[in-house]
C-alpha cells in the first residue's frame, strides 16, 4: 500500500501537458483532492507548455512526447530552467531516450493512479536531494545533454525554434538568410528581422547541414542567399547577399566557398 504523504510539506506544483483532452482529464482526476499536489496549469500543446512553465515555474512537468506543433523534447529545448520531467506517452520506443535525457520517470499509457503517485514520489525525493545550487546545476547539465541529444537526432533541421519571452517562434530553414555569432548567443537574420537564440553558432552549423556555409568564424550563410564575393583588402573579401547585406569572408571561409560555388 502506498504511504500517505505528509501534508505539512508544501504541495508539489505541477503542469500537465497532453494534446488529448481525455488524457488531461484523467490526470487531473487522479490528482483532485490530493493536498500534496497542486496543478497550476493544463496545456493542450507544446506552445502552451512553454508559456505555462515560464509563468508558473512548476516543480514537475507531466509531459506527453508525441504532440503536434511541438513535441515533448522540443518543449524541453525551449525552457531556460526546466522543471523535473515525468514523461507520459503511449509510445514505449521513447523510453530509453527519455531516461537518457534525465527524466525522473516514464509513464506508459494507460497507467493507473498508483503508478502516477510513484513517479511523483520519485520527483519529490529528487527535489529534496537537489536542494541547493549544486543540485540545480547538476540538473541543468543533464538537461543540456538532453537538448544536444535531441538536436542531433533532428539534424538536418527543417526549422529553428526561438523563444520570444513566453512565446515561441518557428523559423523554417529556407527563410533564414544568415546567422551571426554574438557571445554565447546567435542572431538569426530572417527577411530583415533578427531573432536571438542561446546556442553556439558551430552547433547550429552542424545541425543545419548542407545548404549553409561558414564564411567567417562569426557568420553562417544560406548558400542561395549569396550573390557575389569581392576583394576587400589584402587577403580579405566581402560577401554580398541577395538583400544587399555585406558580410566579411575569411580566408578559410573563401576556401569553403570555392568548393561550393
């Protein structure tokens, strides 16, 4: 028999994310009347999930994996400080990947209330172990490994996801003009607009793959945006893009271009 949680402790703050209304309703039904849990948001898709985590700062995210628009792994990629993760899904093929990315537990649908409470007990125990900066730092490292693993599994990227406050912008790869390194961020230039993403330029270069070329250590350009290359100074050149933008071309970048143009 499951032990009764002490009500002297504050309740676990939960966000539920599932694109199927019956699944959301069932989870809510399991949790109704349980003083040790507080459901702060119910989300029907990944976009709502990103916003809810930003606004409510839950301790645990009950997250479906297979969803339209944004899947569960893409949701995590967009979170600056993800809560503890409990995946809920009907697809057991994702189980190994889920645990590789530091999920507290993985609930295969359909599951009973008792199984849910076991997962939440594990989440509370993890939170108690993580108390302090060391635990939080360790979780961030685990989540960063998740993000890198998911990104590699999606290469070459068909789109780049960018956070704008609590909202998400989807940038199709064929609309990107060029990317510019700015410290630990990347500025993504799309039709005269600029979007910032916290990700190394080299990592995006690897994920975008063919169709983009690194013309300089600070610039990655979509090849079909290039119009011409002209000498600029001794051993340096400048690239002209279709919209008139001028970008520096390094010696190494020019060698890459010669092999492509």
